C-alpha cells in the first residue's frame, strides 16, 4: 500500500528535480501556509541507516537552496495517504505555519549531538 513520506514544508512553490530517500519522485502538496514536499512510497518508510539519513539531509539541503523558508520533517514521517496527512496538518493554523516559516526564513539548521 503506498504511503506519503513528508520531507518538509516550504514557503514557496519550488522546482522538484530531486528524488527521495527511496528514489521516489517528489511532489508538492498545497498546505495552509505553504507547500508540503512529499514522495509516495510503494513500501514502508526507509530504515534508519547512515545512507538513508545522508539522503534525507541531502534532500533537505537541496530544498533550502530553492525555498526561502523550510521546515524539515523528522526522518521517516509517513502517512497512510494524502487525506491522513491533510488531517494531521489541520491541527496547525495557517497563521502558526506562516509564523514558523517566517522564523526560519533565511536561516540554517544545525544539530549538535553529544555522546
């Protein structure tokens, strides 16, 4: 059963000449205050491996060069279908998403892990 894998919410419609973690085509789905970058998977979400995490990072970095505001989703964020995704997105108001996108516009994300 196909699943919708969500990569990020972007603030502007962008060209998607990229492929996803599972080599799936990427597409834009309109959201309340931007566009969701998604891929449709024919199988379950990818397993957490160094390779799949690097692929996710590569995709999000590429999105950041195309959009002015990017809210990346957590690795492996999947929904049964587009309706389930839209139902989850309905929890957020357009204003809260606009505010979040404005906050990250022109910024870069950094993650620091201490072991």
